[in-house]
C-alpha cells in the first residue's frame, strides 16, 4: 500500500518497507549515491530519498529528473542531514512517467504571473500547492461552521431566469443558433435563461421552510471589470435565516469571518507561515486582529461623512446616493478605522429590489463587510417581507412581478422577517493568505478574455 509523504514525515519511529509515489523535485548525485527530493502534493515538504548505484530500478538515473514521476520502496531512517528528521533509503525505485526537456517548472522560484500561464502545472509549485490545499481545508471549514449551527445546505440552480442583483451582468444560456433574441420562447427552456449571479432568491424559499440554510456554489458575473478582485466565475457562500433581522445578519457575518480566520490559524499553521514569509509579512498580525477585535459598524450616511471630511483626493466622487467604490471601502477599513468595518443602511436607489425598506423610507436594511487589503467580502441584507412594499420596490426597479410570482408567494403564505448575505469564497481566501490577485486563489480563473484550460 502506498503511503502519503505527509504521513511518512509525521512518523515517530523508523519504518521498514514503505512504498511511496510522487514527482521528483530535484536530484543531486554524489559519489555512489543520489539524493532525490520527492513530493506527492500531500504536504509542502519533500521526502528525501537516498538511492545508491546498485538499487534495483536505478539503472538509468538520468531519467529521474525534475518533474518525472517515480515509485519508491524503502526503509525510513533518521536523517543525518540537518533540517529534516527522516530520509528513505530506497530498496527499489521505478520511473513511472518520464519528463521531456521542455518541463517549465524549475527549482528556482517562478513569479505568479508566469505560473498563471501554466495553470495546469502550477499546483506542483510550493506556493500554489499550499494555496489549493488551504482552499480545500477552508471549504470544509465553511460546511463545518454551518452544519454545526444546524444550517441546511441547499443546492440552488446554476441556470436561472431571474437576475437577482438586477445589475444585468449575466451570461446568457441558450441552445438557439443565429438571432437568439428573435424567439426566446422557442429556446430550450421556453424563455431567456442565464448563469446565476446569486442563489439568494431560491435560497430564500428554502429558508422560509427550513429556517436556516446556506448555499455554497459557483456564481457567474459578466461584469467587464478586469481587476484583481473580480472573476467571471467565482464561488459564493450564501446563508439565509428566517425570523432574522439585519442585526442578526451582521452578527452571523462577523462570527463567520472570525471563525474562518481562527480555523486557518489553528489548522493551516504551516501554510500560513509560508504566506507570511513569501506573500504578506503582515498576515499573522492581521488575522490575530480580526479574530480578537469586534468589527466597527457604521451607517452608510456616516461613512460618506467620514470620506467627505477626510481631505483625501479620491478618483471617484463621494456623495450621499452614490455607491462606495473600492478605494473608499479600503480607505475606511485600512486607514480610517484600521479594522474590519460593516457599513449598513444604504440608500434604496443603489441597492437591489429585495432589500427591506427602513422606516426612514430612504434607506434599506443592507450591509457590506469590508476588510483590509480587499474591501468588500460580504454583501447582505434583511429582505423585504411585506408583499405591498416588495411590489412597490419591483415597480421602482422596473421589474415585472409576473416573472417573480413564486418569490412573491413567500410573502403571501406565512411571510416572516428574514435576512442573509453572500460571501465571495475567493475574496475570503485572498484575505486569509495575503495573495493579492483573485486569479491565484482559484484553480482555473475565468476573467474577461481568458477561459484557458
Ligand atoms: O454583494 P453581492 O453582489 O451580493 C449578492 O449577490 C447577494 N445576492 C448576496 C446575498 O445577500 N445572498 O455579492 C456577494 C459577494 C461580494 O461581497 C463579493 O465578496 C463576492 O460576492 N463577489 C465577487 N467575487 C469575485 N468576483 C466577482 N466578480 C464578485 N462579485 C461579487
Ligand atoms: Mg455587493
């Protein structure tokens, strides 16, 4: 049976007849011996293999070069070399797959930009292997967080006919050829359909039956913003809670972000130290800060006043009734408050139709959570549960109530106050690793002009 290198390295005593497999990172030849560094992706560290000239299978050492795959049997012994506890003395070695001389990954560090052009091979690099192992652990932590609190995981559809956010940033899904707008009723689904921008509306139907739910799945936006924080395909986590108001929503968002930071700190210690060393030296401090300190909460109106009074020249204007831009969000969290910030109660005109109108009739019960280095990681709201008000919101957003009859039914049949939010999984990972480009925390990035691999 093959043993993963992670488990081999965690051994507490020498072991005989171990079988391992992996890819050669380096080979160093000395008199009568060769040293191979083998990595199988189960952890950051390599296992040093000592092979001597007489080891069966080692007749052609030149084939066992960087990138080649190999199977080794041998005995685990304490390593005399410094910096490693164990090494494997090979009793048998076999080349599994040879590598040709064009293999682009070398021992020297490559830039993330270069590695993006070989996204099929970059998980073999130290940095990206670590990022994607952490991504997997965090996905598990997301489920654990909600399952521990009795939230039900709901799979919402990827193909949908409704534009939840009303921003028109949707990818069309069609089986028609030629002019796809001529007769949408003859299309596969009998209407215009799109890739979902959010599972929220469908999530609400389940919350209004099962109380607390969450979704966690791929989300698509055709916004043409070629920034380091936007992807056309990303993963979103969307909890929705029945009998919950904006306060409870903000509490859950804060608890969730803190829990994810704590999980990374406790369970991904080795990974975080790699990020702190090579990516962002302030990372440990930032995580500690987020875990220990309460988030600042500030109404949108006050946030605008702070920005206007800051004396700072921004590229985009700041004025009541305008959206906060990333530069404004980052000023609030990184410079003014020096803390994660939750901005709430936004003007109704700049937010989607489903948000609950506040008693001032000017603002809605919306909230965005901003963190240093990224800006917005969470967008959420208390939902409009009053049928008449929701109908009015739809009219003012120029939506046809007939298209949302099922959504309106929730307000007809036992309506309840409810609230939820969406958190971009990649933005969370950027925050937890210090990696500054969203393309580097998703296995195969989909961005304007790029759908390779
Ligand atoms: O603020 P957004 O647009 O909110 C919604 O979609 C709501 N329906 C969520 C809800 O209440 N259930 O998006 C939520 C989060 C953002 O805060 C951001 O973290 C992430 O999704 N996000 C993106 N991440 C990567 N690339 C993009 N293009 C993103 N757009 C939004
Ligand atoms: Mg938002």
